[in-house]
C-alpha cells in the first residue's frame, strides 16, 4: 500500500483494525485451546474415577456388571484374556484416547490396567462436541465483530488524534505569502505537535528577518542610486534647453534623457517591491490614467511621429502611482525605438488593451525586447510589480507588425459610461 495515497487518519484506523483482528484471533485461539484442554482433563478424570470405582467393586464382587448406557460403556479384559472387547478398542494402549473417525466424533476411550484386568471405559461426548462447534462459530463472530468495532473505534480516535494536525495544517495554509511572524505553538499542545508548530514559528521568524534584511538592502541601494541618476538627469535636461547644440548632439541627449527616465521608473519599481507596502487604492478615471501613462512617451521629444488614441470609459479603483509605473514600462516595451504609427489605448470594464500598428505596416522590432518566461510574459521588474498588483496579462505580442498587450485588472469596477477619444 502506498502511504502517499492513504490519509493519516485511514492509516491509523487501519492500524487499529489490524490490532483488533490480532487480539480477536488470539482471544479465539486461547478460548478454543482452554476449552479443548479442559475437556481432556475432565474426560480423563471422569474415566479414571470410573476405573478406580469399578476396580474396587470387582475386587469385592467379580460378578459386578460394568455400565452399558448411551453415555458410558465399560468393558473388562481379564488376565486370562477373556472379555468381550470391541475390536476398535482392543488394540489401544493404556491412557485416554479420542476417536479420529468423523463418524464417531466425541467418543473418548479410557484404558486402565487394574488388579482385576484391563478396564475399557467409553464415554460419548458428541453433544458436547456440537456445543464446541457452536462455540467455534461464536468465536468467528467475535473475531469479525471485534475487528469491525476496533476499526470503527480506530476511525473515531484517529479523527480526534489527527484533528490538531489538520488544524495546524490549516493555520499554516492561512499564513500570508509574505514573511509573517506566527504563534502556532500557542494554539496546540506541548508535545511533538507543539514542537512541530514551534519549528514552523522559528522558520517564520527567520523568514521575517531575512525579508527585512533584503528590503533594507534594496531600499538602501535604490536611495544611493537616486543621487547620481538625479545629477545625470539634471545635466541632460539643462543641455536639452540649449538651442545652439547640433541636431546630432541634441538627439543623443534625447536618448540619454529617455534612458535616465526609464532607469528612474525602474528604481521606483525596485523600491516599491522592496518596501512591500500595501498600495493605496484610488478611484481614478480610466481615460485620465491612460493619458498620464501616454504623456511620458512624448516628453523630451520622444516618439514625435506617434499618433495616440485613447478610448476609455468609467473609473477604476487602482493604485495610481504603481499603475503608472507598470503602464509606462509596458508602453516602452510595446513601441519600437522610432515609432511611425498609431497607438491605441482602450479601457473597457476591467480590461485594458494597448496596441500599436505601424503606419506602413512594416514589422519593426520592439525596442529592447525582453527575454520571455514560460507564461509568455517579459521577465522584468515590471512583471514582478504587475504580479504584486494582481494584474493578469491575457495577451502579450511584440514580434509582429500589429503589437498588442491585454491586461485584466482585478477588482476594477465600471461605474460610468463615457467614451473619450482622440488624444494626439
């Protein structure tokens, strides 16, 4: 039997059942042994008593008649060999014998040597043998009933025994996915189960400590990187204000500025993931959120030839800051480096769809296309943040001329019905 496929309660109940079967069999065997042994002792004493009694009678009166009843029969073989002894008993040695013939079941023969000759006493205990058969069937019932009762009691007791383990398992399942200090040992008994719960508590404590160290590291790293990035961004913005720069230099500065902005967003994502704080849910208009996300595409002259259309209705309850980080990152992955085409942002109910179509239908490679994961999403920090927000990517296509990303927002509600078009 594969223990992995049998529950703990069933294994305990099975153990009780086997124990009940063994004990019942031992009881039945002991009862039958004692019954048989007592029968032999009783028969031997009865026949020996009859032999001693009639030996004394024969000594006093040789003409004494031996008993001949349906229960007890006596025979005498004198020293001279005379005596009418049944042939099946004549060859028996002194002692008590039981017939092996099924037709003569229950016949016991006692052979005793006395001064008057050899006495044979035959006693018929066939009615007692029938009682023994009834006793055997009764013991079979005891074995079956005892095994069944043991299994039933084992099932009940196993339920009570396993219940604390089940409650502990449910408490462990209820623990949050984030590291959290627990006190499972306080809810169970101080035994092996308590030791297991205490071990889980200590493990949770170590997870909390390791998580705190990891968050401190990422937070410190993000803050330390902000200063040099801010310096580079400030210098880039200052240089972009200089209208006397050559066109080639100005385009390089634009690329530098876009890269710095992207790194700034990624640092914000890292800091949010490191802090693991509960995001602040806000009620925002869908078109306003999408417009703010798209606005970053045209800052510092990025994508000057890109046409942006927004079709959105209603309001969403989402964390605004984190949502903008995800949307801006997805848009950067969606658009080619030099976009000449149309970007459509559509929000309907809890579904958000972003698609890009090149003006000439050419298959332009997506800018900085990321590596893919098994579920088809980009393996990036943005994906981690989207997972934290419980956003589900239903479609992610970046390798064709018509690129699109479809996102399902959890818990979003459509409370208004308006369509806002044409953001250019």
